[in-house]
């Protein structure tokens, strides 16, 4: 299925787990001009209904939050390269974010390879409803901030008429409040406080292979992630040390000239952050660790003198699995159907996946639908 | 002590992978323009569905601690 360069797309996404439901309608438009200047924009609304304002807890009071996001991008194309600028603004009742990004790409080796550099910057501001938050212990402020710098490079190489490989390397430096202003740590009866600086890194090789005889496409993705506290990397003082492995396989199968099915399976496993301590749930005489009260496996409990403390499940040992099936249908058959014939130039898609999680969030259903019209 | 070797391993793997992939370019181009029919298909593109990717990264970032690796991170929400 070929992809047109000018399009308008509408999508709806639905995510549901035991205590959280997200509904996200979205519209995106892109226009490429013969002069080599392209523009695009998107707008989406997240409606998040949760059992608690502090994600991951089990408190039973329903809470609904609306998030609006709008983004713009401009790209200039030359014969073998392009440069783009992007801006995105996200707004909630207690969280606001501006982000800017720039990207430069160049094609090499007789157009069989592509090199792309990306850089970005984001400015987040947050507040807590009903109280003045401690952005750090003992330092209350009306608003807390989080600044991030991002940089990445990716290299793609055509390996044969039916295979292509890509490797990307990315880093992001975060400075500011990185927790949730509403999440309590029950054993301390305090709001969580996370290390304020973090350097996140990922390397992601990907490979795609196509089998013309059966019209089958295969993709394999792997991602290695690790982070650390700048300056403390590799020492006992480093509170992060979270690492993860992600493997994803996708199979694209052309069923008819207008119908394609995609099967995907993603597996994710991470170690816990060094400062993350499981809730203390059994008596023990084990000694404390550098960050936790007891050297259980994983370590558990916080001392009253703990510098960092959290009850965020996603900073603990996490394993997730995500199988998904997607159908994509080019709606040519509607060309002769009254009233709906103008849909015939577009493509419909629908997908369903089940997100298995080993954390207290529980498993989730994920449903996505979309329609994309080339013009 | 665990992350020192991991940092070296990260850059070593990155360098070797990129050099390995780039090494293919030292030969004549493996694919001529008239051989690229299949390369343009959706199944051969890693970023063919940016809207879908945006939603995926949004929820992965809210449920997993290792968010990064597919372009500029989403961020920008109080959902963590």
C-alpha cells in the first residue's frame, strides 16, 4: 500500500485498564509543496479518567483530566537533504509543556542510505491542585518545572532490494521535578520525591525484510535503554541505574490488493531504579541498602532519612507484553457506493491489542481506529 | 559499578552497529533505482505511522520507566 505525501488523517484511540481509561481523538494534516517546503499540523485531546489523580495507586475516587495537544512542523527539502522545525504545546489543568525540535537528514551512497540528526528542547511547568507543592523537600513553590534536552542520530542503510537496516542512538537530559505531585509514599506519608537530574540513553537497531512471493513484510526491533545521574554514573550514589530491553516483531501480510493485516508482538523488561524500594510487607532482619531499608530482592522499605522516595510502579521491576492485530483497508470498493464514495480515496485501519503488565496498573485493552485521506 | 561497563557497551554497540551498517556503502550500491519497488512499501518503513507511534509512546511512557528510542520523547503530560 503506497503512502501519499499529502493527507488528512483522523484517529481515535481507546486505552482501558482496571483503574484508568483514556480516549484520544486526533486529527493530522500534511501538505507537501512543489517548492520543497512542507507543512504539517496535528491536534489531539486526551480524556483521562482514573481512579486516582496519582497514577498507580488504588484509592477509590474517580478523577477526569483533559489534555489538549497541538503541534506544527515545517520542512524544507533539497535534492538530497531536508531540514525541519517542529513545535508542540500540551496543556492540562495543572501541567503545561512547550517543546521545540529540529531535524536534519541527508541521503548518501546513491540514495541507499540516510543519516538523520535530531535535537530538541522542552519546558514543562506543573502545579498541584489544592496545595502548594514541595518541588523539592522544604522548598515549596506555586509551580515546579522540568527542563529537558534531547539529541539523537540515526543511520538507515538499504541492504538489498528487499531488506533495510537502521540504527539510532538517542540521549535525553532531564533537569527538574520528575515525579507526580499527587503520588504519596504510604510508608512515609510524604509525597514522592525523585532525583532531579537524569540522563536517559537508548540504542535502537531495526531491520525489515520483504518476501515478494507471498507479499509478506517482516520487521524486528530491539532497544537497549539505560539511565544514570550525571556525575554519579557507576557509583553507589547513582539513584537511577534503570535499564531495559525491548524486542518487537511485526509481520505485514497483504491479503488482497486492498487489505493488509499486521501482527505485532512487543516484549519489554526493565530493572528497577536504584532508589526504588518495594513496599515493606514482611518482617526481616536484612541490613539496609544504599537507598532502601531492607536488602530484600527487590529491596524494600524507606528509612525516614531517605533522600529519594517513590511509590511509582513504573520505576520498579516491570515486564510488559503487547500482542496486537491491525487491519488496514484501502477503500477503493466504496467508489461505486452512493453517499460514501468520497471515502474511496482513503484508507481505513483498525487495531486491537492487549497490554499485559506485571505492575499494579493491571492489564489493558487498546483499541485504535483511523482513516487517512490522500489529496 | 554496574553502569560503567554498560556505558562502554552502549557506545561500543552503537559504534559497531553503525559502522557495520555503513560498511555496506563501501561496495557498489546494493540496490539500483529500478530495484526499489518493495522498499517503498509500508512494511519496509520504520516510521510509516507517526500518529500511531505518538499514541504508543504516550502510554508506554506512562507505564514503563525506559521511555526513549523512537525520536524525540513525548513528555509534556502529568501522567507519569
